C-alpha cells in the first residue's frame, strides 16, 4: 500500500513511518522539518499552502493518508497561529485527498478535546460519546478537525478516522515522565494519568489503514494508567463526587475506553508503562 504521512519527522510521525516501512508499505513522508533518520521518500511541505499540499498528495499516489502534521500543543506559537495553521492545514489535506480520490485518512485529534485540565469528566471510563470541552486553541483546532472529517466523509464519500491520541511519549521520554507524575499527580490530570507509547500509536495507524470497512468517526487511542495509586481514589481526590463511575476502574488499563478501536480494527496497547513496568527498546 502507498501511504502519505504528514508530520513524518515528529514525535509520533517518525514511529509511524518506521511501522509502515517494516510492514512493507511504500511511504512518502512530508514535514517542514527533515527527518532525523533517512527515509526513502521525503518532501518538505507546508500544509497551510494548498498548492504544496495538493502536489504532495498527488506525488504520493497514495492509497491512504495518515495526518499528524500540526502544531502539537498550545503555547508553541501564538494561539492565532496554532488555530489557523492546524485548521487550514487539515482542510487543505482533506480537500486534496477528496479531489485526488484518496478515500481513507487517519487524522490526529487529541485527548485534549475532553478538557480535563479544567473540567471533571462527566463519567468514567470515558468513551468517544463524552462531550468535548476544549480549553485552549490547540484543542479547539482538533475539535474543528473532527468536524471537517465528518463533513468530508459525508459529502465526498471518504472514510476519515479521528484519533484522539492521549499523552503520547517516546520510549526515551516515558520513564522520566512517569516519575514526575508519581511525584506530583496534578501534572497528569489532563490525560487522566495515562501515557501512551508512540509505538502503540503507530501500530494503531497501521492497523486502521490495513483493515477494511472501518467506520468514520472518533477513536480513543491511549495507553495505560501509570500511577501506583488506585484510580478511583485518585479520581475522588481530584474531582470529588461529581464524576459518575460506571465500572470498576482498577480492572481497566486506563480511564479512557478504547473498546471502539479494538472492535473496529483490532487495536489495543501493547506497551503499558508504569514505575514498575517498562518497555525499553531492545539492544
């Protein structure tokens, strides 16, 4: 399969490229930054430029597109640019795919759309029907990206999966990140104390393009709950009694429910990290 990966030099994108190449797919990576490791096909493309985006999709001859190219959080650039670049780039990409006949797209949304940095969950575990309550320009751009996906899926007969990626970290970043959360659980509220290995996010992307008849829509993609404390105890301490707990949280790998992704394309996280359990790259 020929696959175009936007944001191919980024935290998640480079793992996606590796996952796809190892599975035998032909990959064209595009990004503003060159890759740290060489890939067979790469173009420097500004997704906010509709012409560049159209030419990149055409050059790929893609059967599927995996869209990770964006400002990856609020505060990297001013909010006006975070929002405008992310939304413009996503629209340009979807439009180019529609015009060139690319019918399957995986697009990066974010767990930040739920707004847990400022709002308690209405219920746990959190599935994709939970209301979205963005609290910054980045999260708002991702909500709009999901709306664009629904629009193009409906009007242009496309299948677009919006992955609500949650707390993605590289293998090298995870041990220190988890240690910091153990020391101060306030740092993990926004992702509900979950961290996701970038390798698992990459596998989700590969499975989603390889599986037929996957429904358009949003999918939670998250790893495991990383703290030693009982989840319900932590939830009550931070959010009080306002959260409706609908299941035994201690029996679940995370407080976000990924059952929809497992049912649709057979994905579940393989690298569940915590202080006591780690998955470094083998030498």
